[in-house]
C-alpha cells in the first residue's frame, strides 16, 4: 500500500483537485484506491457527491475507538472509495493529543488497509499542526502543488525547513507547479528556471484552466467531462511522474 498526501500550508493551490484526479487515475488503472478527505471543508467529499459527515463525529474515529472501515463509502467509480470529511475534523489536533502515540496515530489507523488498497490518497487541510506531523509520518510521499509566485515559493521553503528541523526525510516531498498561467511573466520565469531549493521537482506542471474550476459544478473528476483538455492530459503525466518517484522509494 502506498500512501500519498496532497499537502500545502497554503490554501487555494489545487490540493483537492490533485487528490481527486490522481485517485481517479489510479483506480482507472485497476488499482484499489481510497481517498481520505481530511479537510473539514469537505471539498473532496463534495466532488464525489458524498455527504461530508461522519456519524457521531470524528473524535472516536481518530482516536481508534471506531473502525475506519465503518465509514468508508464507495464512489460512482469502480475500485475508488472515499472516507468522507467531517466538520469535527477541525478539532483533530485535540483528538490526536489524547492518543497513545499522537504523531503516528494516522499511520496506525491506516495499517489494517495494507492488503485492501494499493493506493491511499490523503487530501490534507492547509496547516502546520499535529495533523500535519501525522501526515508526514504516515505517507510514502507528499505531493505539494505550488503556484509559481513568490509567496507560494516561500510556503514551500517553510515546509522543507519544518522537515529539516524535525529530522524528517525531505526526499518524501515532491513539489510541482500548479495553476500555471504562462501569460504572466513571473509564472514563466519561475517555471522555466525553478529555484535550486525545489528539490525533487516533478517535471509536469498543471496549467491554469477553467476546466479544472468546473469540477465544482460537475462534481466529478476532470477526465470524466473534459478528457481531451490540456489539464486532463497534464494530470495523467503528473501521475506517471509520481509513480516513477514511488518506484524509486521501493
């Protein structure tokens, strides 16, 4: 089982669109896939037309007093399941603090699925917190969508600095450029000449595209309604890049 997080401290960079589209591509290839919507906003759950609610709230779930399997829902797509968000996830840090090993609780919760799913995608909330530390411990790789702007690059550096300060493996971090608008000089400059500190930068960029924004109205992965769009093809290429990196980890 490979656990892949789509993560950034900064919001609005394309985390959920990335998680949804990559998970769909993985399932289309025949790999049993789970996406866990960890963001209390519940965007991934919304895209898959599943109510973002855990009966009884997320506290007992996160603390391991309820089985994750009780709340997993099938999507409209074969081999693709979803563990919905819940608004109570906004208190997940507090729930984790009361567990035996707070930093490794998500890893423990996912362990029983190692023979059930080939890929698990974590759609993460935009924060640095105990939840984030759990995500860093639980994942094989952390995919970081980064808009080619000064502030987004600064956020990416903050993530790398956090890893170094906490003796975490920075090899896990796989940044890529998202929402790229080549009409903008800054975007062109950064994408064409990435900074040296962007280690393990994935070769594929995702362009700014209104087709991606339409996911919110279509409530379905991009390739379902715009399979020939440039962005859909780019997500396919991005998934190939990620799989290549995962093969190097083995």
